[in-house]
């Protein structure tokens, strides 16, 4: 029986019930009874068929209980009850499916982003083929408004891409030659040609979907407990109903017991919350791997961060250009031209900055000479240029005036590396380079603290000076520097031994052992290319710490939601049992209450889908405003 | 060894999962069955020399669960 048939049968049975009511008021008793029996049979048959199919598979189903109860009701001549129960059961199941779909809508929204077609350039001809037919090495063309069908590097063109499907970040990112693009992302504007590197089920997007699907199935402890409970609960209700019959000889009460035995709300109370929670996370760029992780995360009180790549961007950038008697852009251009061939990461950073500012590097450096560990010398545009540290300047006999020295050491104290540049034997400027703290880090850490994190610690392999500076800027509780990967593991173990519940956030490569040791391991999974996707408990798809803060708040909300649901479901069962024993609840009303409780549990979980962790602070703001306007009186 | 993914109509009760998993895992040539309740999918790993994906699909349909789509890889 498919969904369409169920709808048809349910509405037919509803119509017959309506006719029966009219006949009742018209005083046509016999016609009423016949209509009711017809309604019972029409709605009861599919239930009975399902029950039979389950019996053949040696499964004990809810449908079986309902079928027995309905046959019993017909037997004792309670036609109103039998018709109402079969209708309510079908109608309830329909509503359940519809609302349950809602709790899964976040994931469905993601799946719907999956690309279907690809424009491929083969043998000089452009053809449109199904995504599944694209092969590795194909040259794929994507235009404005189209979806990227595969993972791979851009070989021609440039575009701004909406990568929400992968990162949860909807602000378009601009990409050009050699940048990696991912299946499922959308070309907002532009034209690109890419070479297919990963296709079909191997793309980052397909793997994310698969991981989220598996996460939603992974059962939490609460969930497992509830299922075990339901397994005992259902058969024991059957035995209880037999006992009830033996003692009371009351068939009505016995049948009612059978109907309310279905532990629907109880069984779904935990999973619906978790599914909605994980779906919410996935839409916000956080992959939470299962209900267990969700429950664990909510209990975390200590967070350990790696520095490079986690709290900082992990990629040095030019933070300031200070020039003496020369235009800043000219200084940057000349230095970049000299550094163009340099393999040193600071040199490459300067070149990258120049390119970012769209400065055209037109001159070729002459007689470039690398002074290992200190910098380089070169002739650019007819001028003798030196770029490097103090030692280089001194060895070249270039004087550093007190004002310049003062500026340089000020920059260094702020966590920068100062690159001195001299032109023609005179200091022409200083370019500061630093691995900057992520712009969202401070706010994200504050939010974590607000939501209940008691301790935040940084472990880093970097030097004490830089580490302390980052620690101070972010207000961390403690900072441990110059650590080896095994030291990090030891530190996490020590925290765990002291009774803390520890989450470790790292970039997933050298931090992998510590991530595995912590109660909850978080990895930065930019683009989902790392093995970290598989090993960590939580993956931040866009490498953004505010996503972690959201996940933490979300986990607490999810666990709360689950508790509410469980409490409500258990409460309903207790009330129903009492009602039955007192003779207040009968077949139809028992089924009605039961179905209503299932729906309420699902509706409560749906609230989680729209959950945004910022709401709390917004509300605070509005409360403050209210106070202000009230104050002047 | 092949892997088939069947897309189902949305499941309404967790007991369906046990039914399908039980019946499929008893079938010949089936190595592993996983019913994804929330994403309405059935994943089966099977030996293609013993059983065909269509036979597995038939088995699921016989249990009373319509299959919307089949993907074998």
C-alpha cells in the first residue's frame, strides 16, 4: 500500500464516519451500524494486511495489536469504537509521516542541492550529460547560475561561488585559476572550466551527505535505552491485558490495553530530537556524528584548542605596510618583484599580498641572492633592494634609526614578524606579517563561555611569546607552548583524569592523536578534503569557530528537547494506563490520546530545526532596550 | 561484491527497520544490510554472482514497502 492509497482510504473512512453521524441524528439506527461496519472494514483491511505480513516475517507489530482490538470490538458490537480506532490509526500514521518529514527537512534540503547534469567538453564538443556519467579527468564547464557537478581545480576562468552546500556559508567566495571547487556549490556569477578530480559518490558533497545520513542513524545511549524499554514494554502490556481480562472479565478494558500498548511517542521521542538537531547542524556547516556525540557535546566543560590553523588562520598575512619616503604600493611592488622567485613563506606572503591588491609585477629581479635565514638581496627596476631581518640590514651596513627600531619592535610585540626593506642603502619601509587570529574567534569563545564552558586552554607547538600573545588577546584560561603532538595528548589525558569533560579542536593532521584522546574531537574540515572528516566527532565545514559555538548551544538545546519529549511520552503512557484502569479511557479516546502524543513529540522536535543559537543574545538586547525605555520614569 | 541502495517511501515506524533488515539478511548472497530509517534508504552489500539487485528489491516490496528508486554500484 502506498501513501496515495492510504490517503484515499483514510478520507473514505472519514466520510463514512460523517455519514454515520448524520444517520445517527436521523434516527436510522440500522443504517448507522452498517455504515460503521463498512468504515471499520475499509480502514481495517490495510492494517490487518500489514499485521499479517509482519507475522509472516515473525515480527510483533503494532498493527497486530490494533487488528486484534478491532476484531474484538466488532465481536462485542462496539461499532463506533472499531470505526473510530481504525480511522484514527490510519490518520495518525499519515500525520506522523508528514510531520516526521519536517524533522528531516534540513537534510533533504541538502540532498536536493545535489547536481544532476554536467556540461562536459569532450573531443572539442560540448555535451550535457548526467552527473553520474562524468569521468575523472573530464573538462567540465560551469556558467553563471549553474551548479558545480564534480570536485576539481579551476583550469580557466573565474567566478564567485556560493558554497553553502559544503560550508554552510552563504556569502559567495571568489575563486580563480588553481582554486579547488566542490560539487554541490553554485556559480553565482562568472564562468569556470574545471578538471574533474572526484566524481559521483567520491565528491566531498556526497561524502558529507553520507556522513550526515549515518550520523542520524547512529543511536545515542538514551535512544538505545528507550528501545530496550519499548521491547519489554509492548509484550508486558499484552500479558497485563490478559491478566486484566482474567481478573475483571471486562473485554472493553482488555482491548483498550492492547491499543495503547503501542509505545509510539516513547520510541520516537529521542530520535526525532536528534535527527532535527543533526539536520540543523548540517545546515549551519557543522557535522555532528550521531546522537552519542550530541549527548557528549552537551556535557563538555573544557575546550582545548590548537593555535595554528584553529584559533589563527594558519596562513601568514601582511598586516601592515609602513613606508619611509616611498609610496606604500610601490614599496610592496618592488619587494614582491624581488621576492617573486623566493621559496621562503614570508616572501611568498608578500607576493600574494601584492597579487591580492592587483599590483602588476612587471619587473624581473636581477642578481637575486638569498641570504639564508636572513632575507634576500636583488636589483629591481634599477635599484638595489634588500629585504629581511635586522641582521641582514646590519650586515649590509644599513643604519636603522631609533624611530624605525621603535616601530619595528612595537609590531613584533603585537605578534608580527617585521620584514625590513632597504632601497639603495636606506631603509624604505617595514612590512609586518602575522598569522592572524580568526576574526570570529573572540566572539565565538565568548559565546562558548556564556553557554557553559568553564575552561579554555590552548596547546601549541609554537613559541611561548606568540602563544602568550594569542592567549591574552582571546582571554584564554591557560596557554601551553612548545609542545610536541605527544605532549598535547598527555595534556588532554591529564585534564580528563582531573574529571573534566574535554573537547579538543584542531586542524586534524598533527593534532589527530589529541583529537582522538579527547571526549569530543573537533576538526577543521575545509572542503571536506581531510581524513579528519572520518576521525573527528564533529567537523566544522567552513573552519569557523562560531560554528563550534553554535554546535555547542545546539547540543544543549537538543538534549533538552529530548528530555522534554521523553518526559512527555512517559507521562502520557502513565496517564493512559491510569485512565484505562479507572475506566475513563476507551478504545477510540485511547487511540486519540496516543496519536496526539506522538504528534506533539514530533512538533516539539521540529522547533529544533529553526533553532538559532544567536536568539538568546538577541533577546537579551531587546530586553535591555525595554529596560532603557522604562527607566526614565 | 556490489552495493545497492534502494530509496523507499518514508518509513513510519522503527519496527519496519527490523522487518526489512531481518528478511534481507536471511536472503542468500547478502553480506550486509543497513536500513537508514531517517533517510528512507536501504543499503545492501551483496554477491552479484548469487543474487541480483532486482530480486532483493522484489523481496522488500513483498514485505509491503514500495521501492521508489534503485542504485547499484
